[in-house]
C-alpha cells in the first residue's frame, strides 16, 4: 500500500506529499527516540513518532525513508516543513495517538498482506 493510500485510510493530514507518496510501504516503525528510529529506518518504512522536529527529517534524509507520520494531531513547524519539502519526504499527521495510529496502520497493512497457506 502506498503512503498516500495509508494517509487517506487513517485520516491523516498530508503536509508535504514529497516523492514518497507513491512508495509502497513494507512496514511501520514507531518510536520517540531518534536512535531507535535510526536503527529501523529503511527505504520502505513509515516512521511514526510524537517527535515533531527537524531531527526526524534528517533521519529520513540519511536513511532514505519515504515518509513520516506525526501523531496526536501534532503539526510540524516551518523548519520541519521546509526540510521535508527540500528532501521530498512525505510528512503527515494522524489525529490519533501513537497506539491507535499504529493499530490503524497495522490493520491497513495486514489487510494487504498475502495469506500464507
């Protein structure tokens, strides 16, 4: 499922579509420590966090992460928006808290997963 489809399905507001809107997401990683996010950042992961800072965009730049989802309706500041636009990172904000956002993302991605028999 693409980042744009995920954003629409969970009711997230997309601030910067970036080049990642059409990227198929293989998994989601949530965390509030940059070191944890950095360890799990890859080119098909959506990072989910309470952290609304430019440091998160730097992680995306460094690891070619296509998208970031802020939670609890957090809004990025002007610096974060500018950095996301410059790098082409999809930046969205979910109206739900971390737990519920991850649950909704899990439902979306597991509905797309092929059934193993």
